[in-house]
C-alpha cells in the first residue's frame, strides 16, 4: 500500500500536479502512520528527478506535519548517489524551516548520515560548513550524521581511518554551548564511543586532559556513556 501510494504521488509530481500530490498524502500524514511506511512512500517519490520533486517538497514542508520530514528525508536520500551536494543543501534548508529537534534528527539519519556512507569525502566537505552554521539545528545535525555513520559501520576495522577522521571532525564543535546542538553532537560521540571505544578514549583524553578543553557536562556525559569505567573516570575526573 505504501509503495502504491508513493507511486501515485510520484505520477502526480511528474505531471506537475503538486497540489494534488500534497492533497493525496495529507490524510496519511494526519493519521497515525509508522515511519517505516512513510519511508517507503518517500523512496517512491525519490524515483522522480529532483527538479520535479522540489516543488512538492517545498509545498509539503510548508505544512510542517511531523511525517512530512520523514517523507522528504527518505526521498532526498535517493538523490545522494547522483546529486549529493544539492540534496544536502535542500536538507539544510528544510532543517532550518522545520526549526524543531525531531525534524533535525530525521534529516540527520536519512540524509546527512547516509551521505557519509554514500560518498564520504564530498559529504564531509559539505558538512564541514555546518559546524559553523548560525542555526543550532544545522550544527546539531553534524552530530546526528556521525551517529548514523558509526551505527551503520558498527566498529568495522576497515573503517577505522574514517572513524578517526570523523571524531576529529567533531573537534570544532566539542565545546558547543547551545543545549539543542550539544544533544546531537554528544549523540554522535556517544555512538562513536560504542563502536570505536579505543579511538574515542584516546581522542577524549587528548581533548580534555592534554588540550584542557571544557565541553558542556552533557556533552561529556554522552561521550563517556559506553567507555570502560576506568577510562571514564580518568577523563571525567580531570
């Protein structure tokens, strides 16, 4: 049913009937619909070109339904292999427009994080600017993206070099002050610590004990969540 609905919406989008497409999806967004179903709908919409789908995304985003962000994020993920920079640019704009934590995390797990898996270095280049973005949700998304990457690679030894690059990538926002952004960035460090604990321990020890950096307590608590107790104490007690 979800894929069939997504195909119907895609056909309307291709035909330029954006308002009709939004009208068709609205009852689903106003009902209790699982994210997995919304993801399947979004994946079907992602079969259209980005030129065709952007007007639909913009119209749907204006409604600000919670499920809208899931559909848009799942569709944008489909464009990453061929239009990574554009998909990420759209992702950033929708994060700012949504202006709420759950939309940020939705886009981080469906677009920004997957971008690192699809094409690591081009994605890293785009996301590097997000660390200094004036919008706190965009900065938060950097951490969510790192979380998704670490969750999917699950400590794969072949990914150790990239894991090291990613944790170093978090360095500029380690002392983030905004609480909303801290939660997302800390989430990224938490998942890195779960799957790449030795790397996380060494990095945190350098940041806190050698460089004497002072992250927010919440940031440090999240980063230490999965680390060995003795290492946890050595870093937290500094």
